[in-house]
C-alpha cells in the first residue's frame, strides 16, 4: 500500500504562487491515479485536480482552471500542484490521494483509497 506525504504548504500573500508536493512510497506509485483535494474550515473536502497514472489526462475543478496545474514525476514518485494567483478563498488544508488506474481521472473522493495527512495553505491579504 502506498504512503503519501504532502509538503510545501505555508502562509503566503494573495497573488503569490506556491507549489505543493506529494511524495509516494513504493514501486507501484506510477500505477496510481493521483488527486489533490482541499478542505477549508467548516466546509466539505473538495476536488482540486487529478491526473492519470501516466500523466496523459488531467481534471480540474471548474473554478480553478487556469490558476492551478497538476503534474507528476513517476521517476521521483511525486505529484505536484502548482498554484498561481492565490486568493483568500484558497486557504485550506490540501490533501493528495491515490486511487486505482483509470483511463480518466476521477473527481470523486470515494475513487481514492489512500490519503496523505494534508498540508496547510493560508493566503493572507
């Protein structure tokens, strides 16, 4: 079973950019569909972006298209979330998650079986 560790979250100012990383253990990382989700205080966990195992297909939440980019480096067992033009409403705990191979990445939480511990992103004005 893969284990996931997120990093890169910190306090930033509105308009800044930030890159989150999610490092996975094990030799099967490249077979997993990977997703980034986030959960703000008092809100449900929501999809941010997802990517297929080969990185050939991606999914983005409509509200984040154009600002966030998901990518992966299977040689490094790492998936990234590049976030640009950060806004106050992007403040949340960001989680990465692994799910089984799919031809297209899923936005559903229940499509992912392994989750990281989360990394806090706080955007200030």
